[in-house]
């Protein structure tokens, strides 16, 4: 949504897409804490998985932010659309993992963290869209996967925010009150609302049927992808 908001403010596409990603990651830094705590209180966070995957997450996200800051807006939007379509389709298909599949060891989790962190910084997400499917694919309970991914969102957001601030420092064409590629007025507004809604979302995730939530979210992703694709074309 931030991409469309910055477009309406007549910011250049190159600045707008990078501001949207940087600001999104900065907001996740705050909401991830609130969401993870709410899931933790319900026993929904696997902290051993968090400890194993966090080092790779930090490295992947910070390095990915340097790549994202140098990619032209058009290519970043195309990548984002492809990513949304992939995630939405997987949600609708609801593929079941092999019952014998288990989570990898520390090296494997670090590698997964590098990949999840890098992709998350390219598209400005907290990682749940990637880490939830990864954990579920390795037979982690769906609700525990959601809660653990909420905790994983914090190191992704922290490293990504630092990277986008660093790479956007003194960039030409930035609006007033921008800290690198983080737009502070939008950040304050998002955090003010989402700090209250994140615990509500955690409660819903532990009560509503997962298949129904997956379908609604997949449809939402298809709509966003279609709108962005029309803008690119």
C-alpha cells in the first residue's frame, strides 16, 4: 500500500518503491515485538528455531538491502509481483509436506535464514510469507510456524531498516522527514495502529480455521499483484 501512497504524492518511482520497502521494514521492527510476545504467551514461538535461523536472517537481510537499493524500480516491482503470485498460488494449492521431513541443522537453518532475509529485504516484508511455508514444509505445526515467524520478523526488520537508512542517506529526491529510505511520518502512523492490532491478529490466528485465512490472504495478494502489474505495464 505504501507504494501506491508514495505514487499519489508524485514521488519518482525509484524513490517511492525504495521508501515503501524501507518504511515497511522499519514498521515491522515495532510490530514484530508486539506480535511475537502475543504468540509467546500462547506457547506459539519455537525459540530454538529462532536462535538457529536468526544469524542467517541478519546477514541475508542486511546484504539484500544493499542490492535492493541499487535495483531500478521497474525491476523491483516485477520481482515483487512474481513473488506475490508465487506465495498466493502456494497458499491456494495448500501442498502437504512429506511426513518424514524435519528441520535442518544449524548450517541448514543459517542458509535458509540467508535466503529468507535477502528476499524479505528486496520486497519489504517481515519474512512470515517465506518462513511460515518453510517451517510448515518441515512439519512444524501451523500455529507454531506463524508465531515463530512473528519473532523472526524482528531481526529481518532490524537489519533491513539499518541497510535502507544507510543506502538512502543523502539520496537525491527524498521528501522532508525521510531518514534515508525510511519515511518517518508514515512509520509513526503505521506503528501507532499496528501495535494495537498485532496482538488481535495473533489471537485470531489461534482461533480461526487456517485454510480459510489462507484463502482470503491469497486472494488479497492476487489483487495487489494485479494492481502492481498494471502499473508496471
